[in-house]
C-alpha cells in the first residue's frame, strides 16, 4: 500500500469538514428558513448544524489529534488535554443540538423519540457521554492503576470509532427523514428530486466521505504515534512528570 503523507491528507479532511458545515448551514438557511431561538422552525434548524459540526466534524478532528506529527514527540500531556477538550466541545454541541430539537417538538406538541433516527441519535450521544467520562477517569485522573488503563485503552479506541460510525448514521438518517417530512407538497415531492433534495443528499454523501476518511486514518498503522502502545502512553495526566 502506498504510504500517503498525513499532512496533505489532514488538509483534505479539514477542507471536507468545513464543506460539510457550510453545506448543512446553507441548507438550513436557504431552504429551511434560517435560524432563530423562538421554538419554531428556526430553532429546529440549529439541530442539524450542531449535530454535523459536533458529532461528525469536531469529533473527527478530536479523534485524529494523536496522528498529528507534532504529537509524535515530546510530552503527551498537552495532546491529552487537546484530545479531551475537543471531544468535550463536540459533546456540548451535540447536547445543544438535542435541546434545539426537543424545544421545537415540545412547543409544537410533537412527540419525541418515536423514530429510528431519534433512537439512534440519542443512543449515540449517551454512548459518547459514557466514553468521555470513562476516558477522562482512566487517562486523565490518577486513580486507575496502569494495568487497568492498558486494558481499557483498546476498548476506548474501539468505541471511539464506533461512536463516529453511529454519528454518521444518525446524521444521514436525520437528513433523509427531514426531506421526507418537508418535500411532500405535490410539486416538490422528494421522489421528483428537487434542488433541495439534491443538495441535502450531497451533504449526506459528504458526511459519509468525511467519516470514512477519518476511520481510514485511524486504522492506518504508519500514521499512529510511535509510542502509542508503550506504558507511558497510558500514564495519567495528573501524575505525569512535567
């Protein structure tokens, strides 16, 4: 397999993530009526923007922190802090996205949590919260013994990739659900593939492409931090030497 340089690949991912955020924002602004905080449709529109930005783009960036060449040498503590902080930011955006959709549903008297998309999305955020708390407790606090951190590390890595896959599925299913609900007035049926449907479908493809590339980068051995499997890599932050 060709050993691709990581930095240009990372630049491509950054551009693709930016395009995802631009696409979801443009979709909600141009076709869905923009943004507001009044509990109406504008409030709902924060939901897809925050979820794509947090659960996909920012989550993917956080997952790749240890693949950055500057993280390969020197102390690991600053990168642990950045890794955890980016994931925390992604989680906060996801919670705000959930708050937006619940506010919209409650103000309109629409039932919550009845669709597969809602089940999948909430399960993803709950699993994300457990992952972050477990990772913070195991790798940033000094209470866990070294053998436990080493034992938990592959579990942490596995669920990190799993959550990204669930996030992608949640976002794509949400886009599809929104299009089915919105494009049904006869002249703009989803099956007629109007411009909005083409644009939103393209957004879904971009999300999948971004997520697959992130997962590919995580799986590539040559882009892994050289000491990632050493005992020091499982050292807690608060007791590490400065």
